[in-house]
């Protein structure tokens, strides 16, 4: 049994729990850096897609997992980031290294504008409001055809960073390293946000708005800040999704993407960076796993490969139901239980992770 003893407040907010954990993450980063040398082009593309979903998941996780605000409209901010990135490059001639962060800022500003009228909405009402924004964004993209290309869509230009050309199809290894760099920076920003007073304010608003206000937290401003940071990161993921797809239109960022993104972080584990990655693995690799399983079963019974519309959504929904019933803390929650069992053995108690109702209606601000 290995126990980490904390002797000061600084030890509680360190970037890593101890040197062993830091070594494991550095080893994981080293593996990620050499991954293009170990995988073929197809698998490298799947891993790249998974990392992009992880960035989008971390964006939504800040809003849902850290500040406790539900959203079914983050596909709209994926679209805003994607279109802003391409239009800034094509219409204004800005380089990618400038248009990419600006796309995130534009998506973040749109999130703040959404948070202002919805600051006092909670639960299902906030989810419906954000869902309406996603539907409205889809219609706006179609109506603004001279700018967005309408249903025809836009083609992403080749990324050029200081003379180095990066294209998902021509140079998949360079594009992977670019996405990996964005992922690492996002993780560091997310982790430091949790260690900062703002991250503590997010947790206070999530757990009890009344208590947060009593401690001096400006609840509406904190919610707006959470929306802004969340949608800014989501906008960066949308810009990467556009370059990954090459061609996109209004259907690329449909309502299904918003629902899938929310389900992804629930399955991965709410309130943790790890949960965004675990959920991204499920979302990115599940279609390939289903396709391989279908081909295997078809070859086994001699029926060939048969396409079944809606199979991916059905399997994803079944997985979600199983997690809600048997493991509401998600994949990362299950890993925490297993790790805690071995760390505390033989003193582990079964009721240590019993589900509790932590947020009452009376703790909401009206």
C-alpha cells in the first residue's frame, strides 16, 4: 500500500500528486510523441480524431463537470470555431497560427453572450436553451450561404506554420503532432485552472450556489466565465475538426454531435480530465470496433458485411444506459475504485463510493 502524505496546502495543489505520477505522465507523453513511427496512416488518423474529441470533451467538461451547468448546444460552438478559423484564413488572409487562437476567442465570446440571458436557468431548462442555440446555428449557417457556403460547405486550406505545410491527408504525422501540442496545452491550462481560485469558484457554484454566494463568489459572473472558457476550448476543437475533415457544412455539426459530446463525458467520468480522454476513446474507436465486429460475424456465418443504419447510435446508447445503472461515475470512476481498493487493501470499505445526492433544489439561486 502506497500512501501520499500531504504536509502543506501547496502539496494539495501541485501539478502532480507525487514524482511517481509525474514519471508516468511523462512516459505517456513520450509514447504519444513517437506514436506516428509505430502506427500506420489509418490508425494514426483514428488516434488524431480521438485527441480532437478529447479537446472538445475537456471544453464541455469545464462547463458540466466543473461548474455543474448542462449544455446540449456545444455543436454550435464547434461550428463557430471551425467556420471562424477558415474564414479568417480565406477572407482576411491571416495565417493559421493567428486564426486558430482567434477562432477560439470568437467561440468563447459567443459563449459569454449566451451565458448572459441564461445565467438563472438550471438543469433541463438550460439544456433546452442551449439546444435551441444549436438548432438556430444550423439554420444560420444555411441562410448565410455567401459567407458559409450553405449546404455546400467550405474546404479547409492547408495549414502553414512558418513555412511548414501541414495537411491531414498529405502529412498526417505533422497534423497529429499539431493536435497533440494543442491537447497538451489544453490539459495544462485545464489543470492549472482547477488549481486557481477560479476553479475553486466553479466547484463552489456546482456544489451549492447559495453557499458559493455566501462565500463571496459572484455566481452569474462565474457562470459566464465558465461558459466563455468552455466554448473557447470547444471552438479550438471545432477548428481542428474542420482541418481533420477537409470539407464541412452545416450537417457536420448537427445536434447529434452535441448529444454525443455530452454522453461522451458522462461515460468517461464527469469532473475529471481523464474522463474526457476515456470518453473520447469510446466515441472515436467505437465505430471501428463495431465495423470490425460486423465483418467478423459476417465472415463467421458466411453472410458478408451488412450495413445496419443506426447501429452505432444504438450501441452507444446501450453503453450509456449500462454506465448510468451500474457505474454512474464513468470509466474513470471505475478506475478510481480499483486503484483505491489496491491502495487501501485490506482496509477498503464497500460503501466508500456510495452514491449520494449532493445538490438540493434549495441550494439553487432563484
